[in-house]
């Protein structure tokens, strides 16, 4: 090697060494606290100028060797000088060398102690965080791009995590115990949220404070291409108005009370579209339980397409308990909107399924607790926030021994005393044996079951109404033993069953097991005591198996053995132990008749009869 070449190599080595020393010195200098605080001050002023609001950072450190950035005590105010973001610590693992290619690559971000206070969201107000979104949003390319904006700055985050996150939105606070996010390629990502909770209060119509809380143990999110899967585990929704349940002291009422819920749910969602104006998601699995309220939703699947105007449900399948399975192809919900003048309204296509009424007994009707007969159901439903209408109702036993066709409505849902349930039964057809089996599903005292069995078939057309403390039934009843028109009312205030019935021909002797009596044409009024307290007091003293009440009847025509008669007046009074009756056939000069007594409607042949003759002097 020549001396000149050696000199050049030596000089080159010195230059390289000098540059290396300068780079190391620069990196060491940048790692010093004084230099970093100057950089911090400049960055803070730049952000303040860009966002047009106060931004402060208590402390920052940059380690060029490990490419770590740490920020402590970050604060950002909104444009009304209210706190917007507070951050205890932010640690970033950044690829600083990627900045040369105008790329911000964050390999990992760790957030600790984040508090965000968000306000607004009303139709006439701008959210207090909107300016932040606008400032950070990508700008449109200028007409004459410069070299720098030909290649806009891009941001890539590979992995992020956060602990102790609290978000306040208006009056609602949401806390997250932990959140993790990981980017697995350009169009794949996963995220996990743990220990989410929020709580709020409202005042109900009676002026009671209702506390509400919602918590979620875990949410798993997976994104692949354009489809996102969400798995929600142990969602708990609790409500409490700090007053007794609606059924307290009322055993006939169900346990469901919207202001006393402790619901636990799990669900899986497949989200394939979401933006500011619309949402399209499939509920692939959903279950929910509340053991006290009696909710046992074992399966709910549906596809939901939502916009600001309404929601469309398709492919809906529901299972409550082990015996209720319902499905319908489409449901439409119109959302209320003051500016458009629309109110809540909804409708469904035909709902079909199988029903075991026992599975709704605890939440809604304890009287159905033993009703295990499977039924098939078909109907359409529509309504609004205060009314429901049912059309094309078809209820039948799986063996078709019972078939009911009807339509009806429920009015005044928001007014307990104004609530009105009405159904028109176009036809109900069954057998007496099937009717007896249905009655036996209820835990009530049963009367005249043998007489029911002798009716043969039953064909009914009529209507019924359920009002506050009143139930009204009316219609025409056709049976193998004859026909009858009836109208009766069950009064929940007085606890009396009263009404009237008439027939043009009824084989009363066959029904009552009195073979000597032929068909009758008659009309009657009746009134029976159905108060549990009053009847129990009477039966403790007198015993007996009869209803307690009275019947007054007029017989237009009747026959006894080979004799025919007409215009008979009948009065029957029963104290529960003994029924005493008089039958009177008034004539011009004398009244013919009889008195009779019986103690059991199942043993009418043992009835005691005494003739009665009354002269008109």
C-alpha cells in the first residue's frame, strides 16, 4: 500500500470515527433531560397551536437506544377550557427510523390512567371532542402538492393496551379495567376489553329513583377482512327502584318487574357493516337469565339492519325455557323522531312456533305453573309504545284436539288501571275431555267436571275482555248436548262471578245425570262468591263442595218423564254445603211446583224433592 493510499484510508477512518462520535454524542445529548424538556416544550406549543386549546405534558422522556417514548401527566382541554383528556402515563415503542419515510410506526403503546370527559351529542350541539377529530383527520390533497405532501404521513399501530380507563359521556360514566389491541396484518386485528362497568339513574312515573347498572366481564373482538366478530361474556344488567316488587303480596302476579332485574347474558355478534348512519349485524348466539324474574332465554338469533329511521330484523329465532320456541322471518321497527314527527311503531311477519305455557309462568302468570301441554302458535303482531295488536291468531294442540282462531289487541300498556286486553274468538273447537285436561293444568278448585265431560264436543264463538280488576267473557257455546249463549263477569274488586246464560235447547237431564228430565229452553242469571277469604270462612263452619251463590231462572219449556210444561220459575241458593231450590209453575187458581235440595253436583240423583202446591184464594 502506498503512503498516499494509507493517508487517505487513515483520513477516512478519522472522518467515520468523528461522525460516529458525533452521532453518539447527539443521541446522548437527545437522551439528556434538558434537551428533552426543550423538545417537550416545543411539541406542547405546537399541539396547542394546532388544536387551538390548552395542551400540557408534565414530563416526557425519549430513549433513542430502545426507541421508547414516555409521556407523563398529559392534559388536553376542550375549546371551552373544560377538561377533555387526562392521561397519567403513555409509553410508546416507536420505530424512529421509519419517520424518514413519513411513517409513524408504533410497535406497542401502553396507556395507564386515562380519563376522557365527553359532552354533547345532541341534534343541535357539537360534541366537545369534534375539534380533536377534525384536527387529526387527514386533509384533502392540495391542488399544487409539494414534495412533502405527495407522500402523506401514515400511522401504524401494531399493539396497544390500556389500564384504568374511564370515559364520561354527558352524565354517564364508563370504566374499563383493561383493554388490549393487536394488529395482525393490514386487514386483521384483535381486541379484548375486560371489566367494563357503568351506572345511571332515572326517575320513574311514580317519582321513584331507579338505579341501573351495566357490567361486562369480557369482550373479545376479531376483525378479518370486512367481517368483525364480537363475543360478549357475562353481561350483567341490574335495576332497582328500592321499593317492593310489583307482585309483593300478590301471588297471582308474575315476578317480572322491569325495575327489579338482575339479568346475566352472553352473546356473539357478527358485524359486517357500521358507519355513522347505519349498522348491519347478525346475532349468532344470545342467552340471558334472571332466576328471580323467571327469565330463561336460552337462544336468540337474528340479523339486524339499523338506520336512523328504523330497524329491520330478519331470521329471528327465540327459545324461552325448554318448551317455548318461536320464529318469524321479518320484523320492522320505526324509531321515534320529534323533527320528523314519527313515533315508535313495529310489526312482524307471521310468528310460528311451539309453546309450553309453564315456561312463562314465573315471570308473567303463576297460575300456568303446571300447564305442560304443548301448543302450536301462529300469529302476526304490530303495535306502538302503548298498544299491541294480534291478527291471524291460531292456537292448537299438537294433536289438534284443540284449535282456536282469534284476533285481538292490548291497549293502554303504560296505564295499569286503563289496560285493556280484548280478543275476538272466531272459533274454538275442542272436546269435553280435552277441555277437562286443560282445566286440570290449573291449580284451582274445580266444580262440575263430570257435567263438563257429558257435553261431548265444544264449539265456541265469542269474545273476552281483561280490564283493571275485571274480566268479561261472552259468546255462543255449541255442544253435543245443546247450545247456550252466555255473558259473565269476574269482578276483582268485589270478588263475585256474575252473569247470565240462555239456551233454546239443552239436554240438561243428560248433563246433570237426571235421566227423567228432557231438553229445556231457559234463561238464567247467576252470582257466585269467589272470594278466597269469604268462602274459606264459610267452609270452615259448614264445609261442603258446592259453589256459594244463587241462580234465578225462567224455563220456557221443559219435560219430565212423559209430561211437558212451560213457564217455570226456578230459584237456587247455595251456602256451599247445601243448595236449596224452588221450582214454581204459576197458574190462575194455583201454583204447582216443588222444593229440592242437593249437596253435591256429582250426585244429583240423590237430590231430595218435595212437591209444592199453592192455592190462590
